[in-house]
C-alpha cells in the first residue's frame, strides 16, 4: 500500500508580547482546532504533520544583514522540511502558514534554489498573509493597539509593540500602498507609506527609523514568485482601518478611523498583493480563495474556512496521486 497523505509543515507565528500572553491560550486553541480537523483527515503530529512556531518579537533582515533569530529560524525550517520529506519516502511537503508565517515562508523559498523548491515543496497555502503590510500597524506604532481587549490602555502596550521587530515588517509597503495616498492624516502633515521614516520620527520612535530603512524596506518589496503552486486563503468583508485621523491631542489619543475592506487587521489590497504582483507569470500557479465575513484569526476556527482548507489538501493530494501513477 502506498501512503496517500502528503506531508504538512505548519508555520505558526507566536505573538509572545506582554499583552498577547493573555490571548495565547485562545490562540493555541484556534491552532489546535485547525490541527484537529487535519488529524481527522489522517495527518499525525510528528509523522506527516509538523509545526514550526516563531517568536514574533524577533524580526528578519535581508540576506547579508545580521538577524540571528530570524536567520536561524529559516535554517531550522529548511532542515525540518528536509527531515519531514526524508521520513516520508522523499515526498515533497505542503506548507501551511498563518499571517506573518506566510512572509517567512516566501523568504525561505526566495533564499533557496529552484531545484530545492521543486524537490521539497509540493504546495504553499498561506492563510491571511499580509503581503504588503497593513495600515493597522501605523496605528499600533503611533498609539498602541489593545488587540480588542477591553479596559486595556493601548499606551501601556505601545513600547512593547514598538520593540517587536516583526511589527516594523508589517508596516504598509510603499510599493503596494503607493507614494501619495495619505494613510495617516494630521493637522499639519499627511503620511503616505513612503513617508514612514518621517512618521516613525514624528510619533516619537526615532530609534525605529534606521532599522526600518536598512532592514525592512529591502524586504518589503520582495515578493518573488517561487514557481511552486501557491494558494492564498483570505477573509474579506470585515471592516479594516484604511485611513487614520489624528487631531490636536497628537498620537497619544486614539485616532478617528476610516475603514475599508479586509479581514479586520489586513487591508484587502495587501491580502491580494500576489495577484497583482504575479499576474502574467505563466510559471507561477496562484489560486485565491476568499471567505466572506471571516476575520484575520477566525479563519483558524471558522467551519467554512476549515472545510475549505481540508478540501484543498485533498485536491492537492489527489493531483499528486494522478501525476504519480
Ligand atoms: C491631507 O490629505 C487630505 C485628504 O487627501 C487633504 O484634503 C489635505 O489637504 C492634505 N493635507 C496636507 C497637509 O497635505
């Protein structure tokens, strides 16, 4: 009997911030939910299902720049994929990511050869990936963001959030959000994605400017097509911050917000960035699945979303069987 199942490596990005520790249990429950529905399909942890968690406080830098934790993570992830494949008869793996995990996976592909990708990667499924960052991050940096937890003063968590390097990576990318569209509007100044260095300075976080320019900007433009099949599954139709208005009281006071389409955290523009970036690339299979009224994290527990993930896996597996016979 040949084994029918493909191998899955799940990239989990753990937000181990001060406030988020409270939410961590809830987050794990979500992840476990999705893992449970995979286990029902015959996937077993440590056999053909592997996890690869990442500590969100550490960022990644472009190749050639030091970023010990980020680089080590990508190296370990590469080894894990090779090991998963080797313990399953050399079959290539399916990568499933959530949120920032998708950006890490794409970096992993970009930093390894086409031959390596062909050999080891069967399919890449990215849930809720913020390919071009989000306007929400500008709110996080300026005023703090209490993640919807009531009675928590966002200013209390702001310093912690500013020090999480990965947050810088999720600021809106100039390439996607454009050089002129104002994302933050104040009485005297408008800030587009191109003005982020000035913005970081003006909100009182000048320490972020240099890392942003040297380590983050070169990464944000990098959405190179890996040549392996990619599926993006995203939530839509949830109101998502699109423009922030700050009044006389400055950045310490929560802004007025104009909302647009997205998953509540990530703007639709960013969730769909690969469609735009890779259009007309014949050797880059890309499928986008939109799930209406599903938010950034509820995609991990929503019944419709979970069924869709499992269906996609069955399709990928049955295609693999056809091409193997
Ligand atoms: C900021 O943008 C708004 C809306 O696009 C515009 O009406 C306003 O004149 C701009 N203000 C400055 C200072 O450029």
